[in-house]
C-alpha cells in the first residue's frame, strides 16, 4: 500500500474515456488518479476503472500518443481510447 508520504512527490492526472476531439455531447466523466511508474500500469489501471477493453492507449490534449509517464506534467488531462477509435 502506498502511504501519504510516498504520494506527496507523485503526479496526478485526469483520464477521460474519449478522444480529445470528440464533440462535447458524446463525452463522459473521467477519473483522477495518481500517475504510476510506467505507461503500461497507467493504461491498465485507467482501463479497469473506466471499463475500457484491452488495447487502449493514452492521448494528450493535442492528440499525441503518450509513450512514457515521464512526459506527463502534474494535473494533466489525458484521453484513453481503444485502437478501433
């Protein structure tokens, strides 16, 4: 279990279950979560929380595919989509 002192230096993010360019009427609520150590852990945890299938990936607000959690800034909005989207 992660203690409060372990989390004080971690980044958090908000992950939304839609493409950043989707129209507003098709959007759903996202989740706020701590950024884990790897992008695979982030994808796995966010997929589970959002009920998305395997094969999902994370995009930035400008539509770029995030490949490493070290590229994220604290409080960043991220968008999880499936390969078919």
